[in-house]
C-alpha cells in the first residue's frame, strides 16, 4: 500500500524539511518526492499557486509549508494545550519564518551593490535582534521555543536551520547557548536522528 | 471593566484590520489602540520582536497578525470542521499574505529603477497569476475562499484589501467577479458593517 502522505519538494532541506521532520517524528510513512530542476518547469503548472512544498493526502493536495506543518503538528500532538498556547507557538514559528525571509532577501539579491547594503543591516541589526530575543525565549522555556516543552515550533526552527545557515554563510546560533539547547533537544529525538541518518544527502 | 482584548497597531487598516474584523465579527469589545508615528519609537522596544500589531489578553501580549487571526478565528468559530479543512483555510490565508508581501515589495521599494522592474513583474505576472487562481477558488466555494462557507480567510482577505489596493494604486479585484462576491459576502455581515461605520477614518 502506498504511504498515506506524499511530500513534494526540491532535493534540498529548506522549506520541505520541517514537513519531513514532523512526519518522521510521528512515525508516519511518507513518499519523499524530490523534484530536480530539470523536471520542475513541467510540474509547476499543476501545483497549487505554482509552489512547492506540497502535501498530498487522501487524493487532495495543498501548498504553504507553515499551514502543512500546523496540520501535521496536530496529528503528531506537538501543538498547544489550549488556544492561547497555540497562539504563542504559531507566533514563534511565524517569527522564525520572518527571520528566514530576511536572510533570503540577502541571499537571493542579484544586484551586488544592493546585496552589500542588505548584508550590513542583516548582520549588524536584524540577526542579532532576532537571535537575542529567541535565545532569551529559549532560556525562559528550558531549551524550547514555546510552552516550556517540545512543540512544532522547535522542529520548524531546527529543520530550517541548515538552510538559514547556508544562506547566511555562517552558523547563526553558534553564540546563543539556549538556541543550541533547542537544536540539541530536537536532534536528540530518536525519530529525528533516524530520519537524518536515512535522508538523502543534499548540500543543505 | 476594561475590555478583555486590546489591539495595538498604527492608525491604518493594513495588518491590524483582520484582527479588528474578527473581534467585531465575534461581538467582542476591544480596546483599539492606535499608535501615531510620534509615539512609535518609544513603544517599539517593549513590543515582542519590535512589531505591531499585537494582541493583549489576560495580561499577556503576542505579535504576528496571522497567529492572532487564527486564535481569534477559533474564538468566533470561523475555522474548519476538521484538521484538513483547517489546513485548506490556513493555506489560503498564507497565500493572501504572500500576495500582500509581493505588492508590498513593489510599494516599499525606494530605488526607482528597481521599482519599475518589480512593477513590470507584479502587474504582468504575479497579480494576474494569483488573482485568477483565487477567483477560481472563490467560484468553486460559492463566493468564499475555502470550505464553501464563511471562514476567517474571507475576513482576512477583505480586511487587507484596502491596504493592498492602496499599495498597488488600483482595485486589484475589479475584474474578478468571484472575488467581488467574497467582498460582498464579508461586507454585508451586520457586525462588519457596524464596525466599518464606527471605525476611525484613515486613508487606507
């Protein structure tokens, strides 16, 4: 029987990896479909809003990685105990997405002059600002990003970290002990360890 | 007694308005705190991640408008009937947020040459691409954006529309009858009508 879930993304971690982490954490079998650049142009028109990653389940397909993560987080019980806790967890995940977008704005800028200007702001203002606050939150939550325990926000952050580091060309959390604790807490989960050992190699 | 909810934002609709729409829809009293540019610098350091809008409730404060909308949507019962429906609603809201970001990228660009280049892509590719697909979705859902009935995605879209139109300098949905139906469905809700009549005037 085919697995109940199919994840379609490019052959990298990036926005697909939080979805793969959550499915692995839940022990769900899934088809890990990886689209090379040579096949993407012909597939793109059939994807909702022309984007990856997508999740397929019961003959339905959806895009938007954060929405998919939130759905899977409910299935694997990594959400809040009440609506307000859910709000705090969602807010942290969206904040990490903002951070990812800021680093991406630098990484994907093709005009070298503009890129240098963005680089200055990113490394002297944006990154320290976000990382200090996130580190403080991780301290207050005992090595997690919300609710004082493991939630999907932790898996979301750590699954995206290789991509953010690759774009920033540096380990962004190396000087933030509480964010390193979050990383350690996620990467020591047996299901995540097993997934990382068996996942296909990629540069990031 | 002070209202249970306090919304803090700038004196415009934009990212604050979906929150105000949802609170109004639910008939919740709320403090509608509007920060002028002269007061923002002294308030910014005390806001989570230096951002508005924020929601305060029971002595706690959170940022991230989409997370706040999702929380309020649960309180006012504008969410899905099951986890997959929730996923579809969330994905549409996040897609509308992507659209808003694309228009904002054009609007907020200060380099005139870069702005012209972005304008070309926005009006000839991005906007038609998104709006055609959203219009088709609204058609398939009988004048709503998901689940075949009113959900928070509809309020989110219509509350943001003035801001998107103002940034694009045009009515982006004027040629999309099914999106006009979504607009009409939201703006005819008695609680939304009342809110729009009583809300403070702003340019957008």
